C-alpha cells in the first residue's frame, strides 16, 4: 500500500479486516480512500450500503445506493449470477423489511436468475425475495420452479414449507418438514424471518400449530 498507493485490492482487504474487527470508523476511512481512487469499486460500495443500513439506520438512502450498486454490477459483472445473488441475500437480510430496499434486492435476485436460469439456488432466492415482501403465491411459484431444477434443493423445499405456513397449511407443512428432517439440515432462516424463532423453536412451533389445527377439526 505504501509503494502502490493507488492499487485498491490491498485497501479492500484492509477494509474487510477492519470491518471484521468492528472498527467501523477506520473501515469507513479506508472505503473513502478506495472510492477516491476507484469511484465504482463494488466492495467499497457494498460497505457503504452496509454501514447505512446497520450502523446509521438510513435505509431509504441505502435503497437508493443499492440501485446504484445494481447498475454498477450490470456494467462490470453482467454475467456473474453468484455476485448478484450474494448481494441480494446480504442486503435483504439486514434491510429490516424496508420496502424500497427489498425492491432493490429483488431486482438483484431476478437478475441472477436471468443470468443463470438453470440455477436452483438463484431461483430459490427469487422466491425468498417474494416471501420477504409478503408475496406468498409468487414465492411458492418460484420455489416450485427451483425444485424442478433440483428436486433435492433444501433451500427450495424449505421455502415451500415457509409458504405453506404463511397460508396456514399446517398439516401439509408438517409432512414436508418430516421429509426434510430425513434428507438434510433445514434452511431455518426461511422460517425465522417474521417469527423470530430459532431452528428448534420453529420445529416446536410448527408441530404445535399442526396438532392444534387437527384438534380443532375433530
């Protein structure tokens, strides 16, 4: 960094280390240095958005910056489906349910799915974005598409269960849950969003709802 002061990769690594150490002020200074050298540096832009959301609580401004990040990814990494999906995942999970931010992350997920239409993970992420915005039927449709691409996709199957729970299809959800327990670890984040449960709490919650639903029918 001393010899090549305008070479950004070492600065990016420095910024990431500072963030890992939770030294937000120093990481912000480093991000500013990066952007002064390379105005469109994606990693520095990502940090700035993360800071707006998590530290300063300026979610509306972050949503605007997210759209700018999406445009930059279109310019610099138009075929990188994984990068689009990773950013959609990261910022949607820390958005606090802000509508504007979720619209921006949904656009990133949709772009990932269009770049790689054979990816079950990308399709499942579009479903997750719909679920986060309360669009249950659309989410169910995308999760179903994801299972057609990979019938053993835990992400997609977990998402389908989450949709069934939102639609109060408790008995069907319990059957699906039992099946998932047999094949893999569940992506519990699909269920905990909006409920605030841990994985074990979710399982108890699901079984309780199913038993209660069956009891009422008798």
